[in-house]
C-alpha cells in the first residue's frame, strides 16, 4: 500500500462519525456560552414569581410560556441549565479521577490484587448508576449529589480504563521498555500521559453525559437539588401535575436536558447502544 493510498480521506462511516463528534463539541460550546451568559440572556432572575399570568402558553411575550407561579419558563430553563451544568462539571471530575485515573493505575498493581479490584468494581459497574447514586446520597446528604453522581458513573469508566491499561501493558513497546530497564513507575507515568492526552476529551464528554443523566434523575425523584436552586430534573418534576394541560412547563426543560446529554454523547463518539 502506498503512502498516497494510506493518506486518503476517511471512509464514509468514519467521516460521518467524525462529523457527529464535531457537531457534539459545537453543541457543547453553545451550551457553555448559554450557561456563561444565562444571567444576561434571562429576562427575569431565577425563581422570580408573578412575571406573567399563571400557566400562560408560549407567546411573543413569553416564548416558553409561564408556569403555575407565573415564572418565565425561558428564564427558568436558562437558570436551570446553568444549575445542571455547574453540578455536572465537578461530578465529571470525580468520575475521571475515581474511574479513568484509578482504573489505569489499578491495572499496574500486582496481578492478583489488580484482578480482585477489577472484579469488585466490575460488579458495581453491572448495577444501575442511578441506584448507586441514591445509595451514596442516602449515606451522606443531598448536598453530596454531585459527588454521588460522579462516583456512580465511575465503575464503568474504571473498567474501561483498566482494560485499556492491561492491553497497553502487554503491548510490544511496553515489553521492550521493561527489557531495556525502564522502571515500572516511569512506564506508568509515560502511559498515563499518552492515555490522557489521547482520550481526556472523549472521556470527559462521556462522563458528562452519564453524570448529567444521573443528577437530573435524582433531582426528578426528589433526592437532588432543592428550591430555589432548581436544575432541569427538578423543573420537570415540578411540572408533573400540569404537564397534560400545560405541556410547555416540562417540554422545554426536557428539551434542554436532552440536547445537553445528546451533544455530550456525540462529542464522546458513543455508538448506538453503548453505555456512557
């Protein structure tokens, strides 16, 4: 195969996959702008009641309508998106540290200990992340919901990182490095640098999608955020009594949440059916 042949443009499915990842990052960028400017873009402060008529449908004055307390739904959705993202970011960091970093390091432990840790965390990874988050919140307080979401998403991330590290450890270049006298700690640091420089963005986007889903669900169920700090999950939960005759009270927060998770999954390059 010639150099010209190997440098040809990627095939159709690969090109589409790359394009979808770009779309995902552009979407996340737009959401970051909306979150950063939410206080400027919103026409009303967070939880400001009596702005308009009760349960007014979308109109020129209130593009997303109003809720049962007369709050502007567009402003409330922007503030809730801000609250959701601000909770999801530290949760994402927790997942990257407890999952990706710890998984990669654990793979370099003595073989029997490493496999024992892998088996234990693998069992946790088989459980629904939502149940793990509720358990952690129950053992602590709802103020720790972000940490709970990060820890609940960590087991699956741990398993992925562990398995990649084991493959890397058995690679030819690693065996050659050990044969030339490079210490295990030096080899670990080198592999960590390569691993995180290659995968940190996709891992972060993958973790963001997972923790956002968990955080919104625990808020929907009443284990997470409490007023006046309403996130998107809490907004959807508050709209349950009125949704059948005032669809806009839940539809717009749900749409914002869907876009956030969708863009994160696209940016991570997740395939159909793949777990975050």
